[in-house]
C-alpha cells in the first residue's frame, strides 16, 4: 500500500466506503444477515478492501489499532443510519481492538445509536494479528455478550488454532473459511469436513456459514454437505453504502 494512502487514512483525511455482503439460508434462499466490510478509496478513487492493510505484518501495532477503530466507528455509523431489524449484522473486529480501552469506551455510544436491539449485531473475530491469549479472548467474548452482542469466529479452517478458538470461545456463529469451500465439489475430504462441522454446529445450537462460495458447483456441494447458510460472490458481491470520511480518533 502506498505510504501516502496509509498516512491519509491515519490522519483522518481518507475516505471509508463501507460495503455489505449478504448471507443466505441455502435451503430457501432467504436473506439472513449482512456482513459489514471496511473498504477505502485509493489514490485513483477506486474502492479497495482494507483487510490486506490490517493484515500487513509491516503495519505498526498502534497504526493497526488506530485504523481498526476508525473502521469500526464508520461501520456503527452506517448501522445507525441504514441498519434494520430484518436480519443480523456481522461486524468484523480485529482482536487487537479488544485490548484497547478506547474500544470499550466507544462501544456503548455506538450501541446506543443503533435502531434495533444489540443482539442483532454479531461481532466477528478475525484471525489476523492481535490477541493470541485464549483466556483473554474468552473474557472479551463474554464481555461482549454481557452487553447484549453476539460473537462469531471467522476463517475456521484457515489455521491450526481455529478449532481451539472455536471450542474455547463457544461462539454463536462459526464461519468456514474459503480454503474449505474452494473446489469442494472435487475434494471429498473437504466435503466430509464441512458436513461434520455442520452437524457439530447443529448439535451445539450454533449458526454455521460457509463463506467464499464462488461457483455453482461449490454452492451445490456446500448444500449437499448440509451447510445451512452461505456467503460468496455467486450469492452476492459486496456493495457500497454511502461513502464517509474517516473520522478522527477520539481519546
């Protein structure tokens, strides 16, 4: 990422373009949830996802925290402005933000502005760099639940720690990573694993979503594996909400 763009975003002069992507219940194609994705405008005015920026190992920890809080602020502003109670709303959360006093100071204000009950908001833990102490993560997850929010574990299957995270955090939702979905129609081990995870989720009364579904063949294989919810380009690509300037951080 060009240094000028990063400096612009950190200073508050950049522009966030929140995007949303749908999740559907696969047996009847019913919209169940929207995931809110932080995108930004690059130097040419094109929208780009910010995930690669936050996951860049060269990004300083303090800058990662500053950016994530800006993206969270913009997401909750979007929810307050356009959110509704017809579906769930998934919000990506970098684990590093959970350790920041500023996050816990702002969260009640963000929640007060919501036009629907807080249990319609699902805080989706990403597995990029950040908190790795499972005891701490478990405490933060319980703290979010105490505020009325729900918790999801993202990218299940992307790393060896994923199953441990799922077991310890006891989330309300788990999302199977694209690595388990890609070419699943040609990979019986992946299909069997998705099916096993789906039945585990059903047994534990946990929502289960396969993300990254990009082809009709993958969609059919995911449905054959009894995965209840799906997300991916074939079901709906991210679309922008109204662009907003990046707000300056509040201490």
